[in-house]
C-alpha cells in the first residue's frame, strides 16, 4: 500500500511536466509563426507608421 501511494504522485508529476513541456513547445511554435508572419508582411508591404494589427 505504501509503495503504491508513493508511485501515484510521481506519475502525476511526470504527466504535469509532459503537459507543460507540450504547452511550452506550442507557445514557442506560435511565437515563431507570428514573428515570421510579421517579417513576411513587412517585407511584402511598405512600412506603415500606424502599423497593421
């Protein structure tokens, strides 16, 4: 019984770390995509002082 109770938190921690790592990867991919998109838009269009959001 004690060994099982000790194993449960480890599994939950590993799952939480896995989810966090996936979320961080997704956020990084989104940031890279947005930065690349902004760069392409600036290259295609002339620079506007007001900016386009």
